[in-house]
């Protein structure tokens, strides 16, 4: 089974893919759009993408791609995230001037940068890729922030372990495929919907769930591309593909301009 991820070997996406699909072959991609392209073309069986972090919030690009592309969420997984400051052997903390990592990872380590004002956070395309960059280029005034797996992959050294702001730091991942498949035990649904900007529109949309005692575990809005000041709502509700959920979605379609089911899957 081939699984596409955004990032290098040793990244958190790499670890999540191994946990969700043991024995799979990982296909690293430089960009998130490439991950979705590979799923759409069928050059991989599936992909694993981070969608939300408990400290930094949503990975907004992936929400936009889930809406724009023909893919379906099959599973979710929550991974405990431990961020480590990784350097070349022999490098000391006082040597550091730059720290590279993915922007979401940097956001999870704000307290570290507040305590180390002389160290500049530098956004990089991937956590493990930042370590690879530091090691391959022999940067003795820089570090990468990544998981312990990156140390094994690129022969760096952990200068400081667990530098994330909060130890209850988790990232939620989705396994996505090009075709709809609902696994046994699916009890959670992700949707996207848009509404006209008129009084009571959101109230009416949310009431289709309240009237059926369906709990929403998440809702947020994102701007619609090409339509300034119009928004798409992304929501998760705690029901699978049952009669109540289907009736709620039919009812929602009556009051919404757009309704897309992004996935129906077992809750992590």
C-alpha cells in the first residue's frame, strides 16, 4: 500500500502514516497540493495529512484542499507531538542564531523563542526536513525542531527535548482516498457547507443537527476563494451514516448553497 505524505522521512506525518497503515510504503511529497494530486491520479493508494493541532489550531490549506479536490476521509488518528531541538554533534545552545521548522511546529514552541530572544524562528517546509537541512549543510549556528525520528534519519543530536509549550500537544491526522469508503464502526462525519449572508442562516443550518440531538464537535469558517467576504463552514458531528445523519444532511441542503460530505469515519 502506497501512502503519500507532505514532508520527509522522520516527520510526524511519516509516523502517523506508519501507525494508520502498518507496512505501507511512504511516498514523500514537497507540497500539500502534490499529496492531493497523487491521490487524485491514483499513483498512491491513499494519503495521510495533518488537519488540526491542539495548540496551533487547524491546517487551513488542507481544509481548502479537502473542499476543492475529490477525496474522502476514511480514518482519523491523534498523535502525541513531542518537539525536540536538534543540532549537529558538538553544537551548544549559545551557538544558535536560527531555528528551522514547519510554521505550525514553530507556533507550538512560542515559549522557547520568548526565552531565547537571540534565536530567530525560520519557517521551513517540514519538521524533519529542517533537521535534514541543518545536518546536510553542516550549519553550526542553527537547529531544527522535529520529532525523535528525525534524529535517527539524519544523525543529528537532541540539544533540548520536549520544547513544545504544552505537553498535551496532539495533532489530528486524516487518511484520505479518492473513493468513498465507510469503515465499520464509523461514528463521526466531517462536512463543509456555505450559506447566504442573511439573518438567521447559520441558526437554521445548525438547527438541523440540534433538532435530531446530533452533537457538533467542531465548527469553523474559512474564506471562499474568488468570493471576497463569503465563507465556508467546516463542521464535524458525532454520527455515522445513519438515518438521523442522512436526514440532517438533506435538511441542511434545503437551507445551504453548498453541502459536501468530506468523510464518514470511526472517531479516534
